[in-house]
């Protein structure tokens, strides 16, 4: 069953230079218990997707222009204030921006449980310690009395995940939760997410610019570019049989997949487009090695190819969605 359904979501940012379309009619669903990876370069719209779902788009510039979001078949945005922090939670890239620097970690966790779960202080304290333990925080009984600045970056991110999981949410959105961390800590944080997959029924949207991170954690993946979804696929399938030329380029850019030891690492030629003046037709056409005449004139719809969906004219003739 679909826990979350995003339909034709279109988000504009009204900035001094003009109107920037950050999301252009995206559609996807998230099933119960599923981990959905969203991958894309900076400016692709992946974080905007998360902020639109949470109704946290920057004001007054960010606006949902069109589209709908459903959570358990109900319109989400009408109910988001009740759901945010309890049934739907979010972990950001930089935990320092999300934790209150002047409150002890324990106070911050206890407040969440008192506000959303109606626990008394003693119950909330025990639950907080238990959740910190689940996140691999050593000696949580002591750590709970410390301030955020006394934690390392990796430990702070564990605290943020603990805070996001305290109320056993149905949906957790993690926006680049490992990006600011060094590689060994990144691996530890990924292990926490893998454990959450096994031990809870929480559905997770895991956002990253790094396909190799998504490969380790997600069931399915959306490839985003310039505010559009270019491909959706099961993760295993995506690595075996990437369909979209952009996805193929992303995979070639991963060192382990490039098999170019001693050679310069591949990078996709060209730059991401300026969304104030996006390319006509297929948004990827200025960088695509397979461009055809139609690509400049018309944006490709999503075509169904096996279990994947791909927005590219190379698959014209497959079922159109
Ligand atoms: Fe390349 Fe055309 Fe496919 Fe776009 S639609 S990715 S330009 S082949």
C-alpha cells in the first residue's frame, strides 16, 4: 500500500531574477516499509521535494504551484502540522542547525516525547535513553546531560536520528544525512539506517547526491535532474541496467564502477542548466551524447521499460505512463 503519493508536484521560487521552477510536475509513491533513494546533483530538486512534503519551503519565495501530496490517502498539507515531528520526521545534513545549542540533549529529547506522545518526564527519560542506545551512543545515561557542542559531528547526527525516531514515525525523510561526515563516520551512520530498516516499519526517503550511498540503503531510487524525475527503478536493476543517459553517466562517474584505474575519472560533460532559463524539450539535451532532433523540441514523457520508468525519447515505443 502507498504511504505517500506525490502527484504532479510543481514548486516555484520567486527570486529577484525571476521565477525559478525547482520542481516540474514530479510524480512518485512511497510504499509502507520501503526505503526510497532520491539522487541528483545540487539544484536537481531533491531537497525541495523533501521541504515541500514537510511544508517547510522557504517563505515567501517558495510556493507549491501545482500538484497534490497524499499521506495514507489523505491530503497531506492540510494535516501536516499535526503529523510533522510525530508521524513524519526529518533529519538534515547539518545536525547543529537542528539542535538547540543552549539545551542539554536529554531536555530536547524529553520535550519531543512529552509534546507528541504525552509521556511524563520519567517515561520520556527512559525512552530517550533507550533510543540513544539504539543509535549506538555510548553511555546514554551520561550523554543525555551534555550539550550539543560536546558531541562530535557523527554523534550529533546519531542524536538527530534518535530524535527523529523517538515517536516511531511512519515516514522519515533523511536529507543528505551523511554528506557532512568523513567516510568512516558515514559508514557508521549508514549502518544505523540499515538497522532501522530491519527493526522498524518506518518508511524512509533517503536523499543523496551519491549513488554509491543509495546503493547500500535503498530499495528503489528516483533519479532527479533540473526539477524532473528522469528515471525510477529498483536499486539492483538500476546498477545492472541503467536506462537514462544521465543515469548511465552518473554510474560511470563512480570510481568503483568506472574500471578506469590510473585513468582520469569520467565526468558528465557540461553543466546543470540554469533553471531560470531551462533548456527546451528534454532538460538533459545539452549534455546528452544520444541527442536526436525531437529532444530539443519536446519533453519526453515517462516510458515504462520492465519495472523501471524512464523519461527519454530513446524508449519511444515502450508504454507511455
Ligand atoms: Fe538524450 Fe534525447 Fe533521451 Fe534527452 S530524450 S536523454 S536528449 S536521448
